[in-house]
C-alpha cells in the first residue's frame, strides 16, 4: 500500500492510500493553535483503523458461524505514548 499526504497550508493535510478506495482523508495537527478541529488527527486515524480492522474481523467470524446481528459496536481504548510516560 502506498500512502501520500499533501500539505493544505497551516497544519492541515490531505492523505490518500493508492491501493484502497482512493478516498481522500483530511487531517490536521492538534499540536498547534492554528488547528481548527475540522479534521482528525493522524493518531486518531490509527486508532480508528485498528478498531475498524478488529470489528470487521469479528463480524466476519460471526457471519461464518451464521450469527446475525441487529447492531454491533466495538470500542478500542489506548494510551498515547506521552500519557504512558506520565503514568510511570
């Protein structure tokens, strides 16, 4: 998979993965006062991607076992590296 990010000015970027859907994803940094909270942070996208992969795997297993769901929600929680250092 190839991923490309293009700077949009300020602290904003647009990212695209070329081997997937090709849908552009907006990102911005939360480390700068220039951020407008109009897009996800890159670390948030990693957490969402991980949760999405796990949720899709579980759903696939359940479907193979002929277990049909009416609703399903998976929540993943992880600590950021700097938060882990503070808790030592």
